């Protein structure tokens, strides 16, 4: 029986959809998040996230192929269109045929997922160098605008790099943030975020970085096309060296700028116990 499933948008919810489809012998033609509901002629229903069902599916995937389980987890973090349906079809083929097809990168089921994950890895690699932190009242803060949900993969790198500091990275695209302090890190959704303005010391550091960037440039050897190849323009909006004058203007902190509380809500897609994601090299 062909069905359309709706779920809460979490990775555990997606795995629960897979469990339900096998338990009820239903073939899925689409999987949508609750907020993305669209009119359809197919029968549809909402699948409630069940942690036990999700863990059972993940353990099964790991048993068949740990690398496939990791690919599916990372695929869920990508901006691939209809990613849930692509990942569902990959799971169905994996459970039906085994992992042998994973060696064929041209496989029609594997190819879109593998391509999306390569794009994810590429964005993670670039952001390790493109993220710019500001010192805000003893906390390092930054903002990014990625296409993919990169925070779970950036976490290992930056938590190791700033082990003794407190920091956060806010993802404007997906409205979620990575918070780190005291050796503990967490990723949570956060709405209505606005970065606090810099104090005089931070504003001076920003200006120094901007002047350093401008001063090392050799005018006679400027190559805008090469620069955009190495530093894609879509990342410039959050990089210190490309900001306008207002970004370097010091302001006093508002009285209520001590910090933003982390709102309660569903967790963003992270790593389920039993299958830790490796940090892409």
C-alpha cells in the first residue's frame, strides 16, 4: 500500500518512519516534515517519533554496514531536495540487497545521497577556515549561513580547538546554535537571535583584522575570479573582512545582553548512541 508519512523533522522521527513502513508493509511515496505538509492524493498519516523504534532501525543498519549507517546519518544533514525519500530508498535497497551496491557510486539509489554528502563535507571543510569569532563579554560568538546542517560535524573540530573557552556558533539558515562551555557541547534550535554589538576592544580587533586583510593584498595581482573560487561569495556575509563600517563601530552592551536562554524544543538531528560520526578529514 502506498502512503505519505509526516514526521517531526528529527532524525529519530525519520527512522521511526522507516520502522512503521516495514511494520505495516507500506510503501512510501513521500516523507514530509509536519510543517511542510502539502495536498496529496495518496493516503497519508503522521508518524509519532519512537526512540526505541529509531534505535532498532539504526542498530540494524549498523549491523549490515557501519559505513552505510554513517552515510545515512550524514545524508540527513544535507540540503538535498526530498532527502527523506532518497534516504528511505537507500535503506530499502540496503535491507533488501545488502551493502554490495555501495561499491558502485553510479548506482541510481546511492548516487544522489553520496553527492549530497560530498557537498556537506566540502562545506564543513570551508567553514573550518571561514568562521570568524567575536569576543563578547568573555564568550566567543560567530554566525554562519550554510546550505547544509553543518553544526554536528563542526562540533568536534571547534570543541577541540577552543577546549578551554566558551563559545557559540549560530546557524542563521536553520536557526540553531552550537553552544560549548566547560567541556560540554549542545546543539539547540533558537529563534529570534541577534548578535550583541562589540565593545571598544572587540571593535578594534575587528578593524585590525580588516586592515591586515587589506594590507596583504597586492593590487597588481588582484584576481577576483580566483578569490571567489577559493572563497565563495555566499560566505562573505558573515566574514569580518567583508563587512561595512557599522560592523566596526563599538557600542555599549544592552543591560539584558547577558545571554540568551536556550529554548525548550525538539532536538536538532544529532548522532544517536552507537554510531558516532567521524570528523571529515
